[in-house]
C-alpha cells in the first residue's frame, strides 16, 4: 500500500496511533466478495484499528485476517502473502496528510504499481481520468488541489495496483458537505465498474446508508451488532445502535433538531465491567454491570445485549 518505511508517512501513522490506540477484541466478521461492509462507531471504537489490521499496517496480538482462503497470520509462502496484500488497499480520512507534498501527483499515483515493479507508463493519467480529474493533473503537486480533488488522487493511488478490496477509513468526513456526496458517488461508480469490495469505516450511519450491504457496529473495541443494511435500519436491536440513529442529525415533526445523545465515551483501554455500554445505556439492569453479553443470533441480526429480542 503506502510504503510505511517512508518517514513522513510513519510520522502520520504514529501521530494517529497515539490518539486512537484502542484495544479491540471479539471483533469477527466476514465480508462477501464485491459487497460493501460498513464498520460504524464513534471515535475510540476501534474501527480504524480494525481497518489497519485488515491492510496489514498493524498486526493483531491474537486473531487473523483471511482473504480468499489465505490466512495472513499463518501463511508461510511470502509471495502468496504479498500477492494477497496487493489486493487490499486503504484510503484514509485525511487526504491532506496522506499525500506527500513534495511529490508530483504522477509519482504519488504510480507509487503502489512502481513498488511492485509493474508498468506505470500512462497509468497515473488513466487513473486520474477515471476518478474525474484530468490527465494533465499528473504534473501538479497536491497543494494545487481542493480537499475533494485530493481525495480523488488518493482513490486513484489506491486503484493503481488493481486491488480487489479497498478499506475506506472515513473517506469523506474531512471534506465539505457539498463535496462528500460527489466522492461517495464516485466510489459507488468505481465499485460497480471494477467489481471492488469495500470495507467502509464511518462514524455516521447516514453516510453508509446508501452504500453498505452489511453493517457492523463497534463499541469500545467490540462488535455489538451486525446485520444486513435494511434489517439494521428497519429494526436496530442494540441500544447503542439505536443511540447512533438518534445522534444522526434529524428533525422532529415540527422541524426542530432532535437532541444529540448523552453520555461520555469511556476510556477504551479500561472499559466498564459487564456490558461496556452500561453506563450510557437507558435500559441497563443490575446484571449488565456484571455479565458481558455474548453475541447472539436473532433472525439475520447478530447482537450482544442481554435484553435484545
Ligand atoms: Fe444495555 Fe444491558 Fe443491553 Fe448492555 S446488555 S446494551 S447495558 S441492556
Ligand atoms: Mg478513525
């Protein structure tokens, strides 16, 4: 992906790691080929950490990532691991921080293919046109572009090695609202055209509403609910998922904005006992403070809550 041996990028990653270092556990899910799997949660929920583990920027202390039947934790054949890794790329939240300001756009976009020793002749120009920029933009530098255009450059770079899976970490949340829909539409079109699979990370259920096939909801490093998109939107079963829906900006019947959710997010390194959501949960009972709820199957939803039914 982006070569993490380059010091400028290392700095970006280190800086983010300090802010978002999160213990994750019991996060287990499958992403179907050519589908969009959305991981949703507040900051500190561990969603970016999961994304970085999928692309190999972080290694889990336990557990594994399996792609096309290749278990990346145990596969001994290095070429096989490299082949599978090249199939998985990542787009980050902040298009400003993830583009080297001293490189021309051509070199930025070509880099993943150049790193594999592949043919980059005309590649950046083709990809820039594919993401709605022009071939002539290849000669420019990142500072000559707007936020939305820079994210398009990041998308072009992610496509350079012809990946099958792209982990998109809040790809539009640093952009102006007016530009967000354009970038999301581009990503949808590219997925159709190229048959891509997305793991789409977001704090905002409304952003993933039109894109996701399945949605997993993370709270303090654990998966608390997972369901097909329509099921989750029609009947969210976990009180935290319901709170996320209430947090989405919306109007009541009188055109007033509804109050945002209450309660602080606890420290993810020292999560509360029992159900980690109990200090914020309007339904919490005594046993919620002592017993951690197991993931249960309810219809086509999986949910970790004592009371969900
Ligand atoms: Fe709320 Fe208890 Fe369910 Fe946790 S287990 S979400 S505290 S009702
Ligand atoms: Mg994040």
